[in-house]
C-alpha cells in the first residue's frame, strides 16, 4: 500500500490545529503549568506544515527556510513549557539558539541541494533529544504516566528523523522532496503525526495528573502548616489503634492548644498569627520521632500521635514541647516579640476491642480542658 505524503501532511495539519485549539481553550497563564507554552507551540507547527505542503508552489524561502524554522521552534516552545511545568531554570540559549541559527544556516546553503535538506533534520533531532532529556531527568519527580507518552512521542520522532537521515546517506530518498510519496517521506510523516498526538496527549495528561496528585495531598494536608489535617488524623489514628491492639503496645495522644491565640491575632495581626501557627508546627516536627504523627486539629489546636509510647514517655515529651514553646523567640511581622505558651491534654493506653477512636480523642480533649482550667501553660493527663 502506497502512503500519499501530501495527504498525510494535510492530516497532520488538521490534527495540529484541532489539538492546538483544544489546548489553547484550557490553558491558563496563572497556573504556570506549561500549557500556555505548549498551546503556543502548535501555532508555528501548523504554519510549518502548511508551508511544507505548498513546497514547489511558493518560494523556497517560505517553504524551506521559514517552514523548517517554524517546525524547529515548536520543540523550543514545548521545552519552555516543560521547564515551567518542572519549575526548573530555562536555558534559553540552548533551547532557542538552534531556532535562530536554522534560517541563517539554511540561507547559506540555499543553493546546495546536497547540504540544505540535512540542516533541518539534524537540528530537529537535536531539539527532540534535548526535550527527551528534560523529560527523563525529572521522571522520578513527575506524577503519573503522561510523561511516558511524551517520551514515546519524542523517541518516535527521533527514530523517524534517523530513518530519514539514514535513507539520505544510503541514497534511498531525496530529502529535498518532502512532499513526494517516497516510502521514507511517507513513513516519517506518519510517525510525525503520531508524535504530535502522543506528545500533546502526554503533556495534557501530565498537567492533569499533577493537579490530581496535588488535590489528593491537599485533601489530607493542612495548607497553612503542611501537617496532616483532621481527616488524615482520623484515618491514621484508626490505623495506629489497630496496630497497637495487635501488638499489645501502648499508644499516646496529645492535643496541644496555643494559649490566648485570639490575643496574638488581635495584638499582632492575623498574618503574625499564621506565622505563629507555622512556627508551632515546625517545632512539633523537630522534636518528634520518625514514627510519631503530628497534625493540625483545627484553629490553634494540634494533635500528636505517639505509637509505642506509654503515659510516662508521653508526659516527658509533652513537657519538652511545652518548655520549647515557652522559650521560643517568635517575632511578629512588625518586629515585636511574641510570647507563646501552650496547654497540652494527654491520654495514653494499650488499646483493646473496647476502645474507640473518638473515646481516645475525647479523653485527651478533657485533659486539655483541665489544663486550661488549671491556669494554662501546663500538661494534664487523663
């Protein structure tokens, strides 16, 4: 079966326009997820494919010089977007240098049919390899499978370009006749069309998968302090009680409350109050063991789960937390010092089938109420 290259060019053009418009409709600059750059990249791609399809009908300055420059610019736009998505510095000389050099080099060899066709293919291969390296280098930090679609698309276009270059070296294809239905041109154009689909689909998937991963994190994490939120603590406490039952080991729970927190907000401002909450969270994390679990229970209250810890050990830690909060040197946004104290309610037990999660929380909460009632800045146990 003979593949018709001009038809494949037209199909690639239609696919590019459709995907470009779709990406442009969902792209938002404020999200800074690379989508705006990727949508912009579809514009020079569509222009380049259109100019390629008009080879022989318009000047070579348009169908060769500008067309190749446009197609090479596509991967520069994609690389910019990928750097933005990965939140890495953009090496613009490396990314855009080939785009600027391409028209100059092609213009120099404009009359050389032996050299001119190689320029675009070699530069495009370099750009594809560069972007593939960007994808692979951050594969561990990138959530989901979209990155593998992008990598597959880039690997496919590299294969197609190597196929074209190999066919040119062996004299099996005339690289200057891009619209001819030679097997090499047709197959490379088919591969290029598949690359457009795979790469754009992968890029869109990457943004969605990262957003989904962030939503899952935020569903279980307090945004201000980065500690576990109330929902996560409920789930983790259930798990820790089940483990303690099976192993017959103690489990302790602390509820920590910042004393007179409303005064901090009133006297120093809510932003300073937020700063105090973050400092409190950081202080908890510094003094807990790896297996301990801290969360924000709500407002100015925090909760700490201490697996394998009896009442004596929990009280020792609670007193350490209380003293460190009292001695902390916090400064408000206006430079004034903030004096911070905390009250802590403690409850510890070896869970059995009669113990429920809410009962344990309620006991620690009653202990906290007792600490408040007895003058604050203290630890009480029930």
